[in-house]
C-alpha cells in the first residue's frame, strides 16, 4: 500500500474515533460519574504501547520529547473544559460547548500535522508519535479530572482531609 494511503486511512480512523469520543462524552454527561470511569480509559489505552515492540513504530528520544510536550500542552485545553458538578446527590461531568470545539480543533490540528509530517517522517514512527501524543494528553487530563472529582466527592460526603 502506498504510504499516502496509510495517512488517508489513519486520518479517516482518527475522524471516526473523534466522533466516537464526542458521542461518548455527551452521553456520559447524562449519568453520574465515578472513579472507574475516570481512571480506566488511560489503562485501556496503554495497551497500545505494545506497538513499540515492532521496530517500525519506535521513536527517537527527540520524537518522544516532542510528542510528550505537545500532548501535555494539548491536555491543558481538555483540563480547562472538564468540570464536575453535584446534582441530585451525585457527581456529574458538566457539559461544555467549548469541549466539543476543542476536541474538533485538536482533531483538525492532528490531521494537518499528520499531512505535513507524513512527507518527512516514516508512517510507522508518525503513528508511534501520535499515539504517544494522545497518551500524553489523556493521562494529565484524567489525573486532573480525578483530583477534581475527589475534591467534590469529599465535599459531598463531608470527608475532611487531614
């Protein structure tokens, strides 16, 4: 398969995954959340790191640094738009219109970067970089969500921190 076809196919996959993420997020806002719903996604995603067993996906230290830094910077946007509220004696994720635009914006930036970088970086390494970027974005976001959730949980259940 032509390397450009890989870029197109993986870009279509990214659009589908982004749409799925929006759908899941909107649905999740209708139900109370809990610690499991916050911390399990990064654990499930971590299995994707097995891609690095295959030499084509391995990254240089510079590529690792770039992916991690960009991912952590992008996570700031997600952290700022993910808030919880207490409703009906439960904790819910607040709906945010900004979150939708940020998620779509991040997807567009990803597609543009992939299009630009695919001409200079091998498709396997590029896939490894985008996985690491996504993981580096999700972990800080979920850690921040966990901390925010626990703060409300303690408030809801009158638990004092020593």
